[in-house]
């Protein structure tokens, strides 16, 4: 049976990643010249959010896999039924 991950687990696992994203966005906006905030910061913010999106998905997959692994035991004794005989 596949175990589901909770939003709380994912949120906790991503706290550091979210802080990194917020810092990158704030830095990009703060470094932009007055009157050019969007033009000067948009690409940096887009890249930061793309990296965050990728990390969120990777972490969700990793957590799901970790929840599924205990259900599999490579050292369990093999029987004729488990071998399909």
C-alpha cells in the first residue's frame, strides 16, 4: 500500500527552501533601479521560483518514496507464491 505524504510534512521539509526563495526575491527587487523594478528583477525572480518549483516536486517525490520503502523488505523469505510459481 502506498502511503500518502501530508501537507505538513512537505511544508516542514521545505522551510529552508522557502526562506531561500524569499531572500532571492527580496534581493532581486531591492537591487532593481527605481522605475525599472519589474524589468530589472523579473528574470531573477522567475529563475528563483523555477528552482523552488523543482525542489518542491523533488522533495514531494522523495517523501513519497520514503513512505513507500518500509513496505518493501528485500530480506523477506521467498516462497513459491511470491515467485509466481
